[in-house]
C-alpha cells in the first residue's frame, strides 16, 4: 500500500471515530430551537398513540418502555423515562423521529412514511405517557 493511501485511510478512520463521539455526546442545538406547533389535545395524543403502536412499538415496545433488540437491531430505548441520549426537547425528539439517529441509523428516519403533523402527534403522545418523577 502506498503511503498516501495509508494516510487517507488513517485520517478517514479518525474522522469516523471523532464524528461518533460528537454525535453520541450531545443533542442537536438547531433542532432544540424548533417549537412544537401542534397543541397537545386529546385528539393529537390519540392520533400519536395509534401511529406509535403501529409504527414504533415493534422496536420500542407497546408501552414505549424499550425493546430488547435482536441480532440486527440494538435494544431500542425507553421513551417514557427522562433519559434522552439524543436530545430531550420536543424539537430534538421530532428531529430524531423525522431524520433518524445518526450515525448508525438503527433508529431509521420516518420522514418518508410520516407527515410532520403526525410526528408532532407522536411527540405529544410520548409526553403524555412520560413517567412523572
Ligand atoms: C427498527 C427498530 C425501531 C423502530 C421501528 C423505531 N425505533 Fe426509535 N430507536 C431505535 C433504536 C435502536 C434507537 C437508539 C438509536 C441510537 O441510540 O443510536 C432509537 C431511538 C429513538 C429515539 C431517541 C431516544 C433518545 O434517547 O434520545 C426516539 C425519540 C425514537 N427512537 C422514537 C421512535 C418513534 C416515535 C418511532 C416510530 C415512529 C420509532 N422510534 C421507531 C429503534 C427503532
């Protein structure tokens, strides 16, 4: 292998590792600024619940308390506790659902399947079932 190719590969690996640390360690400041435009009415929460049970529960569990994962997909986190690895504001949760969770996208983007108002309904549903401290 020539030296230049070797350097390119090493630099690429380092960037991949660094990128992962940055992504894992924080939420998304831009997404955090986005306000939830859908009021948390009973209708919104019910609509969100239906979407959740159909679309999200296979991984996150029917109660949203997390799933065990399998050979292909790591465990899906509890969405009812107060621990959010990728941002806890409505805007960040919305962004994680819409665009998926980088870098592995084990949490896939739903933007092609769900319209924005439906994603906000799901956010409202998750808030409604959040465990009180
Ligand atoms: C194929 C399995 C799968 C499905 C289906 C799925 N998720 Fe996820 N989800 C995951 C995994 C795995 C993670 C953890 C990703 C990571 O940390 O890299 C995750 C992470 C998340 C997070 C970030 C949690 C945090 O701690 O910040 C949210 C929010 C979320 N999912 C919501 C949803 C919603 C809402 C749906 C339905 C529209 C859904 N997920 C469907 C597997 C799934």
